[in-house]
């Protein structure tokens, strides 16, 4: 175990996933996954398309439900909690494919994110996310479905931030986006962590950008964790370079 991993393992994780197995019918999608996300970290999970990364994200939120193993958040077992109760525990998710409300305006989408904490800080949070994503401020009264792909991704992240999460789960935030938009989104993730101390668990196919950003990282292959280490260690790992980085920058 590296010095970085030893140091991090001494801290109690904010999110701890132990021995999680998830099935679709009789087909096993997650094969005993172990992952820790410590408070104040950016942790990334990389892997090929179909490796089970998005299934893990959905399993954390209880849909699908883990058939075996445990998921704990801030010391509380959330493995069997209903999804709506998990969402009230200061965990927010920006899912793969954005999944905004296309017929609602940008403003209404942001209201949906704020509803989880009863609009307690709505005006301040609206100002915060529109400073973060100025494009959204220009389009507050435009329907979500008419935004570009990059703008929809900004909206999905901003909607998640409106609940003031302690833990932000991001599933493929760069998928299908132009390089300049990808850079903007990764810059926002970095600033959320650096300035606000937000804990981020990031699932990404763009391994190069994700590993550069991450404090620690895991590699998933066909539903199992095969490698872990600091972001830098995995960037320099020949296996990771050959499988995920060659020509992928």
C-alpha cells in the first residue's frame, strides 16, 4: 500500500462501500466492490463502458438495491434506505445522461434541486451556481430541453448543488461534450473541492482528466475493482496507460 493510501486509510471515510454485489435479474453487475471516499477528497472511478461504474452510482442511491454488502454514509448504514431518504442526507447526484427536466425552465430545474432542503438558501444558492455557470444565468427562463449538451450538463450539476450537498456524485460529466466545455466543468469540480471543501465521487471514462483531478482513484473492470491508488500513481501506471490513456488525451 502506498504512503498516500496508508494516510487516507487512517481517516474514517465519509462514504464506505464494502462487499457490494448488485444484480440485474440473475446477472451479477457488481462483484463485491470495496471503495472509500474520505471527507474533502475527490475520488474517481474509471473503467471501460459497461464496466459497472454507473450501476455503482445508482446502487449508492438504492436503485438498483445492493443484494449483498453494505453502504455507509457518515457512519450510517444506508444500504436499505429508500432513495428519497438518501437524497435528504446531504448527498446529491448528477446522473449519467444529465436527466434534467426538459420541459421546465432552467430556473424551475434549479428549484427542483433546492426543494430537498425546503428552499432554505435558494437566493444565495441561485447566485452561487449562476456565477459558477454564467451561461445558465443568461438562460434562466429557457426550457432545459432547448439547451446545448454542455449547458444541460452545467444545469444537471448546478441542480445537484442547489441542495448544498456534503457529498457530490458525478456520473460521466464530460460525456459527449466539446473539450472547452469539459475543461470548464472539471475546473468547477476542482474549485468546489478546493474552496468549499466539497467531497466528490466522480465516475468518468475520460481517464486522463479524471486522474489528474483526483486525490485517489479506482479502476473497475467487469464489476470488480482491479486497481487503486493516488490519481498520480494511476496516471503513471503502465497498465492504466495502455488500457485507458493511450490516445485518450
